């Protein structure tokens, strides 16, 4: 593996609990990995440890087959051949785009340096902006300059710490796809940190979900969404609600006319030990002709869709993504049905 973390712990002085504990993950050469999770979960601390900016309290970090961090080894950041893109891009305002990119390769011969600057400018599709100053660029262009500067020295690993956090939502989603294309074209190996699921899924070949210093799952994005290993992963990777069902009678009460549709894989049967079932917004479909009705308690406009928060007659709350031409009012009762093609549930 090009990057390997083996049972990494990180503890800060004065803290009783480790900030990061029992984290192991592999990342192959040419793969793009993403760590996501809520603020304070330890993902930025972990990426800083990979960069050499934090020391590990236990475990090992290997980059390119070389041990770079352990309790007895700590290779300095400049010796790790790691490029890093920060949240604020850290571009030098008094240097042009080309000069910013060349800054990290100033020891190269002038001809080789100029050629490499042009190569990475073309890679990030900014070849005609070499002489612009950072303040003359859009936020998305500044982000691509920062990526180009990090790629210029040909690092063996690229680290990106929430590089889209200063951009608006629509731009972030588009640039996430652009970033993936750029890094794949460069055949780069990269580890990316975000708290945003859409960014993570748009960029990553492998995605990890962290919470309270622990890595709950490291997997392909599809597996994270459809086969989450913990309730936290399930809730973090899909907007929805958990419904705790202990008996068939309780399922009838809570889910009403949706019960058989929800449990279609089990012919309407509830597991004998009960289940904590995740109903995502895309599991509940608005259908005017459906016999089961739900009251709209809240709605969020998302352009092409509304995210409705609904209450069934039993009082059970569910969510639904509805095409935005179905613009119903809060307090209105609408028909709903369940289309649960893949049941995501956990034992009680």
C-alpha cells in the first residue's frame, strides 16, 4: 500500500482521551481517499499526522513503503515528499500564479521549473492565467492554483484539508468533480478531508467515516451508503430517520400502511429480536393515489426537489425527497408509499 496507517493513536498533552484512536487504513497508489465526519471528530488531526505536523502516540504511518511515524520514528514534514492544500489556499498575494506554483520548486533548473509550471497549469486548466495575481482569480481558480502548486514538486502523496470550505455550495460540488478529474489525470495518490458527504462521494475511491476519534468504516462510497457497518455511518451518509421496531404489532402501529412495503425483503415480517431501521428520504415516495397519508411538518427547497419532513398518522416521522413541482403546504396531508429496495437496519 502506498499509504498505510496501522492502529494510530494521537493524544494531546492535558487530554485524558486520545484525539485519534485505533485508526487503520490502506490507500493504494493512484487512489483518492477521503476522511469525513463532524467537526471535532479527529480527521484534520489525522491528516496532520500523515503530513508530519503531529506526532503519533502509538501505531505507525507508512508512506511509499517507508516508516515515517511511530513512537520512535518521526520523519520531518519536508522529508516526506508530501504536498498539502489548506483551507485558505495560502497563496502569496504578491506573486503571480506562475510564481506561486514555482515557489516549491525553486531549486530546480530554470528550464525544468518553467516546463513543470506550464505542465501543472495546463493540468488544472489555467494555462492562460499564468501572469494573473491571486486577487484577480475566482475562489475556484485560486483553489486550482493551490492544487497545482502542491502537485508541482511531484509529491508521492497529496493531502487536502477541506479545500472547498470557503466556496459556496453549488461551486463546491462542481469543483469536487473537477478535482477528481485533475488528480486522476496526474495519477496522484491523495487523502482529502471534508465534513460534506457530497464532496466525499464525488472525489473518493475510498471514503472513511470518523466520529469521536474512531474510524467507523473505510470503504468504497457505494458500500458506505448501502452497507453501513454502524448506525453512525448509516445516519451520516444518508438523510433519514431511525425507526425502532420490536414487534410486528409495533411495526403495524408505527409504519401503518407502509409496513409491508418497508419490509418487502422479509414479506412484512419483523426480525425476532427487533430492528432499528433507517428510512432515508429516497425510501419514501410521494404518491397522490397512495392510501397511506402523511402530514407535511417542514420542507426545504432544493431547486429540483423539496425535502419534506412528514408525520404519519401514528406520529412516526419520516422524510421524503419530492420533485419541486409538487409544492404542497405545511400542514397538508399527502399520499406516500415506501420503496425500500435495500433494507438498512441494525439489531436493537
